[in-house]
C-alpha cells in the first residue's frame, strides 16, 4: 500500500501520513482525504508527521498538488513535521516558502520521528504560551 494514514497517539492529536514508492498523485489524494476525515473527527488542533523517507521520486506534475497542500490548510491542522526530505525536496520547499511564506511557520523538516515529536511539543508549547516559546524558529 503506497499510502498509510493513521492516528499516531491514543489522544488523537498526531496523524502519521506516509508515502511509499511507487505512488501516484491519486494515492496522495486518497491519503489527503483520509487525513481530512481524521481532522474532521475531532475538535482540537492536530499535528501531522508526514513521512517521505520511502516515497521515491515525486510523480510528474507536482506543482498543483504541492501548491494546494500549501494553501488549503484544514482548520484543525497544526504543524507538519516532514521526515525524509532530500536535496530536491528541500529546494522545492524553499521555492514554495518564497511564494507562500506562511508554510514556513507550519511545516518543518525533521531528521527522525523522535525529532518530529520534539518539534511538535515545541509547537504545542507555543500555542499554549506564545510569548515563551522557541516555536516558530526566529519568532
């Protein structure tokens, strides 16, 4: 199965979304619909771990899908910690941040799942007490 979407904790505050090669944009769309259904099922902020570590190459015609992901943010969506970012994805992310600067505050690369959990904890602390937080970086 090229797409995995599931709750990552019993409190339903973190969604784990993984893409595994080979996958298509139809697979991604199916996963995105699952994520939105989980977000719709709760009345609180939910952070997401997006795992690209095993995704392989991006399918063709990526820009419209990436653009929509950057601007169509669910009201319950918190931060997105992204695993497995390679040099190409980092370059693409930098370009997207230049066009849509708001994504820089909601999407951050993480080197491991453990780092993603630490980043999520920082983001949650910032939501509770924005004056005394290290999230977002530079904020």
